[in-house]
């Protein structure tokens, strides 16, 4: 299948808006799966989104999750331009999840 089938969990967007977008992609039937991704605080939201679609689908959809550790690079710049010598960087790790929500061949009970 072709088309846009990735959804990135974002804690700033309304949950229902993200849920309806993912549902619409699957419900149209043009794509057989949607990938939802979340990092850090968005992980819980992405899991909830996937489970809500599975529940709403009454057995038409199932989920498969993969977790990862990602490395993030932060550049820390002081607000005061006179302190530009204090520019620092840090690398940190954070958890992430990718969930494939896919159409099943037969309804799952």
C-alpha cells in the first residue's frame, strides 16, 4: 500500500484529533496499517491511541509494538548574549515506542 501512514504522538495536539486522524486512515481502507510513534511523555498517549483503535475496530485491527532507546542532542544557549561562552551541549537517552496498527485478515476475538 502507498500513502502517508505514520502518525507521531504529540502531547500538544488534542488526543481525539490524533485518534480520529489515525482511525480515518484505517477506516478508508486504502492503507492496511498505520504506524504511530511516541517518545518520552508521548509514549502513554500513543499506547492509548493504538488500544482505542483496536477496541473501536471490534476485531478488525490488531497492534504490534516495538520499543527503542533514542539518543537526543541538546544545544543549550544562554538567553543573555553576553554569556555566549556558556553555550553547551548534552546528549541524553530517552525511551520511544513504535506501534503498528494493522488490519487483520479475519476479525480477532
